[in-house]
């Protein structure tokens, strides 16, 4: 869709609304080079001759567009006020004083986006005084902005900094789950379809949860269904944090993605899924508008931290400190948590009205939970079958061909970095697959985990890892190899 929107701009049309493939007889066509932006270069430089049997059909809006935003669903609003003249389109900004929330809802829906989340003058840059001289009076149900009633504005000019900047939420959702933050992931590009991501792991799930305005990612499952059209999103684009719908392709697949996100707590800006600045959703009753706030360090203690770490599927807390992962304005959460440590969720804990009406700078709770990794069945906690917890404990299968990944696991368990490895057949035991080319670090083990997609009844995940860590002080991997400190058993 990113390339589609570039072509829409090159055509002097509005924003890209939908993109689909149509089968044709094999013929010589022009192939669009992904990543080549027509508005940066001559469009002819973005195509090459190719034989293919499918063509692209693109729908651009002819009346509204969003410019200069970070995604297709955000930017400075412009309106085409000269639609009757097809040879000369005329686009103009809109004054903030002529535009309200109901108008924004119509624009977001017209562009195939979700509901508006921010509306502000000059949010995405300003231009000269807009020449649009009518005030929109949408009721919210109209299909397009120009279907709305309008009246002549009493203003002939617009103050600087008043050109409407609009952010619509991304058109993705989870369906069929127990809450809005659980279920099968779907995206809308013209039509709603499931997302097929056979190579997605928990770090991709975390990006989706964030764009859904949910809490931290808790679980991901790949579910087999009948072969059908899905939207395929490559993991490279997901991990980079791009809006999900901008890099989708239409494919047929039998694998869809089920996600479970927390709907009450999340950790932001940390180096792993189990660390970050704590935020709590204090507006769960309003499903259409989630409200997240930080928590003041003075209202949060070790037992509260234990509940949060367990709620997020992580290990016990290892660090609790104000502004450990950045600070924000004074948190508005006004209650002191009084957890006993056994509760399932933080919002199950008793709480009392805090005596504080404000929170000092540098006091927003930063929390580090250990990752749920263990070695079982060995002579010590530094030896045995490697298991990780993603909803449930399972052995770990990896296709790694070096000792780098096993060493990282030992390092994380504080068992040194010298390691010997033995692979054991897993029979029919459910396993977690540690995705190939997903490099673990001291903090980010969980993000690389996948549940295997069952391709056929005869599918077997292969072997699981048995590790024996040295228990010696952590040493640099290269130095260990140089002095022969590594061994490997097969």
C-alpha cells in the first residue's frame, strides 16, 4: 500500500484506498519495483519489463487525502474542491475551526482507516491560509466528507497553525476472542481479511498489540484453516514498527495468526517484552477509547511488581525503579496498589486513593521482569532441557548451526557463557521454535519464539536442546572460542 499511495500522489489523486490483484493471461507487463518511490523519482524508473499473469487494480480517493504523516492513515488533511475539472485537480487544506470530531470520523472511514485518534491544527505541518471557505456539518454516518452538509463560514481567513492535522487508527482488529485484545488478527484494505504470518513470532505480535492500543503481547498461535485469501505481512516490516497495512500483499494461505494481548497493563520502551515503563489501562469499560497512564513509584511496590510480571507471562521482577525506561508527565493514576502477590492481574488487587495528587519527575515506574527460561531435568539449574514459557512451558527447538544462541541462553540464566550442547528428539511433545536468524540477546529471548505451523499430520518439530552451562563468569564469545573454552556434543 505504501507504493500504491505514492502512485496515487503521482497521479494527483487522493490517498490510496484499496489495492488488489487481477488474473490475466500471461503477457508482457511493467513490474513495479518495491521500495522505489514514484514521488521521489521519475515513475518510469520504478518499473521494469516482466512477463506475468496478474495486474494491479488501484483505487485512490478523488476527494480527500492525508499528507506528510507517518502512515497512510495520518497527515495534514487536504480536500479536492475542483472535482468537476478532471484535468486540473485543486487541493486545499482545511481550517481547524471548520472541522470537528464527526467530520474526522467520516474522513477516516472514507480512507479505509479506523476511528480518529487525534485531531489538531498543524499536527503534520502547516501551509498558507486554507482557501476552503465552508464549515463542514457531518452527522458521522456519511460515506464521504463531500457528502456532508456544509455552510458558508463566517471566516475569510485562517490563523497560522490551524490547518487540520488528523490521525486515524490503523484498520486492524482481533476477532473471535474473549476481548478486543484477543483473537484472530485481521486487516482491512478494501475488505477485511485474516493476516497470514507463518513466520511471525512474539516480537511481531507485540507490534500488532501496540497498534491495536492494547497491552503487552502475551501469546501467539498459528492456526490452520482452509486455504483462503489472506493479507501477508513480511516480518522485516513488522519489526521496524511500520503500520501493518502498508506492507501487505494478497496471497492464499491456510495459516492465520491468533494473538492474545493484555487489556490492562503494558511495558513500553524497554529492551525486551518483559521490561519497560509500566502503563495501566484505566478506561477498560470504554472499548472504543482506551486510556493508558503511567504509575507513580510511590504507589507501587515489590508485590505489585510480582503480579504484573506474572500477568505478562514473565519471570519474577529483577529491577523496579522510577524512570528506569524513560519518564513522562505526572501520571494521572491516583490510586495506590495494595497487592498481596497472589492476584492474577494488577487490577484484581485492592487499591486505595493515593494521598498524592501529583508525582515528582523521574518517578514513573520502570520495571524489569526476568524472562521465563529454565533448564529442567539436569544436575543443577544450569543444566538440562531448555524450556521457555509462552502461555505454557515447552521445550525449545532451534535450527541454529552455531553455539551463539545456546550461549545466550546460558548467559541469560546467569550460568556463564561456556556451553556444551546435545540435541534430543522431541517425539510428539509440543515445542516452541526459536526462529532462524532471530538473534537472541541478554534481554530478548521471548521475542524470537514461535508455535510451529502444522503443515500436515506427519509434521514433527525435530529435536530439542539439552544444555550444560559452565557456571563460570560470563566471558566474551570470541575469546572463549579462541582459547578453546567451547565444546559441542552431538
